[in-house]
C-alpha cells in the first residue's frame, strides 16, 4: 500500500482488476503518466476469469508481457461435447488457426495474471499503483476531474484530466454517474467449483449437455481445474454447496480423487450493458459497463478489448495528436461487439443446457449431422462462429466495399514476418503500437513516394513495406521492410492501409488515388477537433 505522490495526473484509473491493470500497462507503453487506485490491499487470490483468447494475448504482446503470460497458461484448448459424464463425445471443437498470432482459446488463472500485470507496471516510472485506496466521490468541470479518495493516512483530493472506472460490476464510478446496466439477469443458477492438484488433467473442456444436470469442466495451468453445474429450480444454494455434494459432483465428472478444493460458489449470470460508457471526462471499461454470461469465456476478454481501444485514444488526445472528439468513438466502436459476444454466450448456453431429453437429442443430432457437410463442420470445429473483431463505425474511413470484403474497421491479421537481419517475428513487433502505413510491395521506395501527404506525419505514422516472398530486403532509414513468410496479407492489393495503434485498419488508401485517400484521413482527423467527446 502507498499514497499518491502528486496532486494531479493526466489519467486516474479506479480498479486494479485485469482491465485496470492492463490499462495502466498500456498507458505506460504509450508514455502517459497515470495513477491506479484499488480499494483492496492486494491483487485477488481466488480464481475468477479462466479463459484468455488470441486477441487478448495480442494485447499482452502490445505491453511486452506476452511471454510471461504464455508461461502461465494452457494454450490452445478446445471443447468436447458429451450427452452425460459417461456418454461418448458427439462434437469436438478444436480450433487450430492462429490468425492473430496466438491460439484462439487458452486457460489461465486470474491471480497469476494480475500479479504479472501489477509487476509489469513497475517498468514505468510514470505509472503509480496504490492499493488500499478507496474512491469516495468525484466531480468534474469542462477542464478536469476532481477525485476524493481515502488512503491509509487519511482523505486526499486529486485532480486528473481523465478518470477511468475499471472497478467491476458494482462500479462506484458508474453508480456515481447514475448510469444503469440494461439487459437481463437470469434466474438460472450455476455452481462453480475450483480445485488444485488435479493430476489426471484433460487438455480440453468437457461439456455435459445433460438435462438431468448440465455441466462443464475446464482445464487450468499447474493441474488446476474448474467445474460448473446448473442448479435446478427447486434446489437451494446451501444444499449444493455442502462438501459432500460438491465432492460427489466433481468425482462423477472426471475429477482426480486427490484434487483439493480451492473455491465453491453459486452465481446467477447476467447479460447487461450500460447504455452510456462515459460522461464528460469520466470513462468506464470492463465489468463496470458490461456483464457477459460465462459460456463463451468472453467477459474478461471484452474488458481487454475495451481498454486497448480506450488507451491509445487517451494517449493521442493527451499528446494532442488528435482532438478530444476521438474519445467519442470509444463506446461507438465497442458497444455492438460487446452485445455480439453476449449473444454468442447465450447461444452457447442453450447448447450446454438442453431443456429436456428431446432438446438434448436434437442438439446431438444436429452436431452429428454436420459431419455430412464439411464446410459447416469446419465452421463449428474451428470456432468461426465467434464474432470477428470489426467496427462498423468510429475512427475509420469507409471504402465502400461490402462488409465481407472490406479491411476497414477490422483487426489486421498478424502473420510472422522476417526482418532484414533474418529474425522471424510477429508483425506487430515490427510495426509497434503506433499509427502505421502498411503496403504490400516489392518496390518500397516508389510505393511510399506516393504517400508524401502531410497528414501521415501529423499522425506520426511509420512506413512499413511488406515484401512478397523472394523479394530482397534493402534497408532504409525511412521505411521498415519485412518479408512475408506466407501470403496471409496478399488481399491488400494496390492499397496502403492505415493501421491504428491498436492494429485495427482505419483506412485503405488506393495508391493510384493517394491524395484523395489522404484528404479523407485528414478530414477524419479534423473531425476529432470539431466533435464533442460525448457526442
């Protein structure tokens, strides 16, 4: 525990869970001075979130901690669907593709992740983290936020340019703003059981689509494992939490006899999202603005997407690279995708939990029939049903192409590339966390000579040439050249794409009409000065 050392910060982060800690690391990477306050005296000790996806691992790469995180996970697990604990598997979902550079599904332990992220903050002298500090109240003017906090030595008043609430589902920040979560809280109850020393570890999730007792069990690192069981309407929480009942449930669902109980709890799941994500200079992220059913493992991952989106925008506004109107695109870009993930989770929950034996039979018959139609089977087995990370509107320039063909608004795939010194790295390592102009070209000097408009320098955009296989790499002081190791980005065509610091495509600029494309980006940039942040 410690006290803030200054009276003013560009950004104050409220909440030291995964979203808040990650936001602190991202702002540290972008060079923003920030304070993180957390009411608890330390990071969490009990397992909560257990699944981290490929997009989130890419964000861990952005903050330089992906190797530390990967050392603590079970990478690339899938799901096997069974009609009961003793029934044969009727569907295997085992995605093998890594379009963003990492396996699609990975198991982790939240306590380990939080420690890693907290330690990561120590790399940045301009990031302070104070635990055992409570936010009591805040107010704001057009120019600043004033926060009233309680530290171990007493009350203190701080000011900030921006305040971000990452303080969970009971968010003080959200409640002080008077913003409610819209959606549904379900009567359905699920028992969660976490264990350690589960040596007979199965790599994949087992889903028991059993109307008599729906359940699933998920792998974890270091021989940890989780079970989740649906409670029936007439059952009482306290009865299911009895040690002998918990023991019987997990032992009849493949637990190791020597497994040790770590946690047991009953929860109701939610599908709720705040209509407003910000007010004035105060923003919210993670569970403070959305609660997702657990079945798709996307609750924490949605929070990761929030803070990656918000962090670079705060940095750009504070550095005056863009106008404050850029912040209006935060909720605009994230809101629909959050609901997409909630709908995915609800759909998966219906599969996990059939209403009766006839519903269960229909589910098994459907999945088994997919084997007769390979493209549909592949769609499910490779998790292609997961909504793609894509913005329909926001800080981007539409190119008029259909949503299936356009690159604009999409998270760019991240293939491995070869640097001039022969090393192979993932693309983001070469591009960095900044604006970039990326073009697939065998003649970098000639290509980027067309892209000499002033707007690129206003954005601080680096030039990156993606050399087709077999093209010699000629070092240049003004152009970063990398060689493709495959043809993962051969759909760029005769375009230069403008990448944002979060690696989403803001614009696709035809080289033949580069002046027009640059003018469109300049107009987009000007709009951030003309637009009100909360418009």
